[in-house]
C-alpha cells in the first residue's frame, strides 16, 4: 500500500510540473496604456485612440505604451500593414522611452525606430530625441531605403542589447547607424502616423 501511495505522489508531482511548464510556455498578452497628451501641439487630423481587438491593433494616431517596463537584452517583434496611403507621409513607430516619462505628456526623450514613407521615399529610420520642450533637440542616426506595400504585411524585428540596436525588416538587416538605447528600464511605445492612416499590427511580442 505504501508503495502505491509513493507511486501516486510521484505521478501527482509530475503532473504538477508538467502543468507548470505548460502554463509558463503560454505567451502573455501585453497590457497597454493609452497616451493622452496634455501638451499636444498637433493641429492636423485628430489623433484617434488605437483599436485593440484581441492580439491585433489598429493604430490611428494616438500612442500606446506597455504597462510593464523592460531592460536589455530584449526583442520587439511584430507584423505591420498600412491599409492605404491616405496622408502625404506616414509611419508605424516603435519607441524606447525611459520610465521617467509621464503617460500624459509628449515624449521628452526616446529612441524612435520608424517604418515610414515621406517626400524622400520609403525607409526604416532611427531617430533619437534628447529634448522636446522648450526646444526640440535630436539626432537622426540612420535611414535605410525600403519598400512599403499598402495592404501587405511586413515583419519588423528590433533587438535591444546593452551595446547595440539590431534591426531587421522582412528578414533584411538595416543599420541603426550606431544608435543604442542608452537608458534602462524603458517603456515600449507604439503609434501610427499620420492619424488619417490606419496601420494594422499583429503578433506583437516582447521577449
């Protein structure tokens, strides 16, 4: 009888271990905060709150940021699609922002990685903002020519290490120009531009 009980305890422990491993392997859905800026000086089409539909997002101007913060090494990965080119310029931007940033203010400091189009063409660009108010100060680190096909999915992957920022778009490596994310921990911001454009995002993960 004691042997049966011992075997039962082993089986029970094994079941608990397997259940725990299965639970830990499940991806966690990210929680977001909507950024509502009190100091917004944008005078164009109104920024619209992103639509969150399960694991999919529709970005329409307003920024969202992760509730949790992160430190390197960390990888941000997602698919993005522009419905159509409604505005003269547009972008889907992922921004690494220090946790000292208030959620109701425009980003004072951050490293912007933008998949964008404008009068100069289509590119993956890296820009660092050092100061927003009272005078804007920043640096353009790099601009890599690419192609944005409206109504088509593109895969974006940004790897942040202590020494580097590694970027790939649809499997193609893009130079960061030497940019790094010089602060930790940080929030991850996400937004689509201009507000009249609709950017769809799916499979967003931070790992």
